[in-house]
């Protein structure tokens, strides 16, 4: 599995997103993904599926050190002591002694960022996580987080797909050696009807979703597509046997706008 290197972390380039997956379905998909060759699983406290993810990892038979597991702290747990307590709870749910990456799920202006980052770095110092990072942070917040974090941050996980222009966030991540991890990388399935993608896909005998994932990987981005279909798991992995041309990359970039965002909430920051 290809990896993306960032501030000492080696992150598998394709992972399985597990948002909205619960119970037996979630455990089975995680288990199957790992058996097929995935080595990166993404969960969060807010998804309420950490138990199921842990179960799937154990059932897969893949050694725990070979799986890169990410979880995310929810915004109500950003006071430092609360962050540590909730992280320990996550590890109990996962039945793991540590995660590979612990992220702040969304910015929370109610708690000083410096304090939350201090708690995150303390979780790393205590061995609860190997690496730390952020999620849904804007360029200004990336700059602030990098300046205030007592330990190196390794990624910013954000929505990114061909419909959403994330050039500014990508550049800010690159400037600080942060990986950009793309969630909703196939725009919740919307890419399958995109004319540009279907046309390019026909050339390579691939699907529009595979072209989309390849486009992300060729930018050095990590992609974590979520799927509830086992047959889609192998499709999402089959993107390492071809290269898009510069012209094709450019055509896909041209699809992006600042208004192409799908995931937006009232508490979201003011996007770039």
C-alpha cells in the first residue's frame, strides 16, 4: 500500500471511512477491507462505532501494528482533561492500547485552541496515540494550530473531491508538512455521472469514482472513501495500476468551485 509521509507519520494513501456505519455491518466491512489489503481505518467518537471498528480489526486477523487507526475527539471534549478522559474511553471502545492518529474533529471557538492542542499533545506523550492532527480546519486555523501545538501535527482531514476547490488548504498543509486527508472523496457518489470523469474513465477501463480517487492520490492526498458495499471495497483499492496525464489532472481540477461543498454545518468555521 502506497503511503503519504507527514511529520514522521506514514499514512496509507487509501483508507476506509466509517461514518454512518454501525453494528455488524460496520464490523464486517472493516474486517473485509483489511482482508482485501486496506491498512487504514478511520472512525470518530461522534460516529458511535468505535466498538464495531475494533471488532472488525480483530476479526480480520491482520496484526494490530500493521493497521493505521484514526479516531477523532468530539468538540464537547476539548477541555484538556476531558480530551484525555474521552480518548481513554475511545481506546476502551476500540479495545486498543493506542490509536495511530488522534484528531480534533472540528474547530471549537468556545475552548482556546492552545489548551486543546496541549491536551492533544499530552495524549501523545502518554502513549494514547502515536500521532496527532486536526480536521475541518481552515488556512487561518491551520496556521494557528501549527504555531500553538507543542508537538508536530501530521494532517488536516477535510472534505475534498473534484467539485470542491481546496487549493488554499492543500497549499497550507504542504507548507507545514501536513498530509491532507480527504473525506467524501467521491462526493457521496455524485462523481459517477460527471462527464469529464466518465470520459477519462472509459480510456482506462475504470469507473468515475476510481478516476476521482486516482486524481487525489496523484496530488499526494490521502483518501478515505466510505462505502457500505463490500464489492466497492476492492474497486476503491484498484487505482494504483495507472497514471492520469497532466492534461487529465487539469481537466478534473477545472471542475472545482469554492461552492462545491457537501458537508456543512451551522458550527462550521468560515471556509476559505
